[in-house]
């Protein structure tokens, strides 16, 4: 199936997430074609499919926004009061970014108009992320900068099943290492957790994580149920996944890396909620109503 790349004019640069946090996505669509990605619904929202979670054509198209910096100037008052997620619905370091160069002008804008916090989300290779590291280093002198790096397994065979067009684990390890060696805060995103060996996974990636590892189960399980049933049926058992998440957490904490994980237990849900409330206070955002019944919580 051919790949299509199309310029589009955006109506706004920033979109709301939760609380006072906002996101910016220079691209719609993603060439990495991860089977579990919630952004698959962009197929539907851009009129490419009739069903919201239809994967048809996912990974074969990207629309890129041509006017984001112009829009940012109009929306800059929002930035001063917010945490910004950079690339929460696409990957900003797809290989096409080498040619298009959408990211540097946006980071340069943030240097002049720093948000409360900037969180970059990617699984890009060292080659693709290296160009912008000096800009992130400069920005980290003005505000909090965190890179949330997505690596879901220690097994290349697993990666090929669930992330068929995404960078290899070795390429991602090099990228995570590069951020770490540049002195940029790093978080490892194991959301969703895929089949892995907790000890090997932690041993391999913990040395390059400064913040924490985030571990979660599959959000939209209907997207990957058939793949798990065919290749890893034991991972459809909630109690098995719970044990693997707990073991992964333990292995990282042995190596000095804190963690959060999306557990089915009320205790873990309560822990995650308390952490979110703490961050809200730190950022001086409007408090969210306190929830004491952990059965009400849907945190991921």
C-alpha cells in the first residue's frame, strides 16, 4: 500500500488534555503503525474509515500542519499556565521529520515562551532525536523538560508483532541513552506493557531513566486481542499481567528507578490518584474533586 504525505492548515495549535494541560501535535497519523495505538481513531476523524477503531490504512498516511508557529503566537497566553504534551497523538520524530523540520521552530518558540513543563513523547531513533537535543538542553534551563520514551518490551520478536514499522529496540535504546547522556530528564513509558522478561527489560533500560518507569495494561484491548490470542494467550489473563507488572516494577526499583503502574488493585489506583493530586498542587492548578472510592477511578 502506498504512503501518502499531505500538508494541512490547522485551526488551532494547542488542544486540551486534562486539567490545565494542553498538547501540540505537528502531525496527524503515524508511520510507525503500532497495533495498540489510541491514535488509530484518527483514521475515522480524518474521514478515512467509517468505524472509529478501524485500522485499515493505519501507518500509510501522514498529514503535516504547516501553520503551527503562526498559531502559537496567537495562543501563547495559554502556554505560560500549562504543561504541554508534545506529540501525544503522533510521533514527532518519524523519519519524515528529517525533511520537513517542523519541530525546531516550535522548540525555539517555547524558548521565548516557556510553558510550566514540556513533556516530549517519542520512540524515535537516536539519529532522529539528536538534532533537537541542544534546543531541549537550552529549554531545560528555563523550565521543566521531560522526555517520555516509549519502549514496551525487551524482545524484538514482540516488537515486530505489535510495532511492525517502529524503530528497533536497539535503535530506541540508543535514543534513550542519548537523551540521558545529554542531561535531559527521561521517563520510560511501558504503556502498554507487552510480553517481556522483567529482569532483562529493567537491566537493559533502567540505567538511562532518571525519573521513573510507567507501566500500564492495554487501553483498547479490542485492537490487539487477536494478536495476543495467536501469539501470547497467557497475556490475556489479567492476573498474569498483574504479576508481570508487579515484577517489572520490583526489578526497576531494585535498580533505583521509581515506578507507577496501572494495576487492577484498589491500592495501586489510589497511589496513582494521590500522585496526580500532588502534581496538580505543585503546578498550582485548580484542584480536582477528591475521590475516595477507588472503584470510580479510570486513570489510564
